[in-house]
C-alpha cells in the first residue's frame, strides 16, 4: 500500500490510499494517521479511489482515524474506490452509515 498525503487547505488533509489496505499495511497506516493528528490535523479526506482491497484491519484503522479526529473537533470524509468489492465492504458492514461518503474530493471538501 502506498500512502500519499497532501494538504488541500490549511485545515483539510487529503490522504490517498492505493493497492491493498489490509492487515499488513494497517499498522503503517495507523502510524501515519497518528503522526498527522499529532501535528494538529483533524479534518481528513481519505481517497480510496485506487484501493483494490480492504479488510477488517483497514476498516479499523479508518474507524480509529474517525474517532480520533472527532475527538479533536474534526471529521473524516471517504471517497469510495472504483473497485466494487471494496465498495461492498462499506455496505455490508454498515460503515456507509458511519462515514460521510462523498463521490469526489472537491465535493468532500465542500462538505466540511
């Protein structure tokens, strides 16, 4: 999994994830999220457009980011992947009701 972070505005951080978001990559992802939170970031857009796989450990990392960001007064917006199997994970777990899911990054930015 490759993680790309870019600051969209002074208040919103975009995190692009691709490849597999799974048990093997989740520890690095959690550390990355923790580092951003420790820098004072609290609003995130997680762009999963290029993600090819997502398992429970990947979802747990996203849920922790959501919890931690909300504790700091922020929020997390998710851009769903093009991969239908990964989209289905959000639906099956009902996390599509937990996360604010937006179709594109510009629309997610406007949702803050």
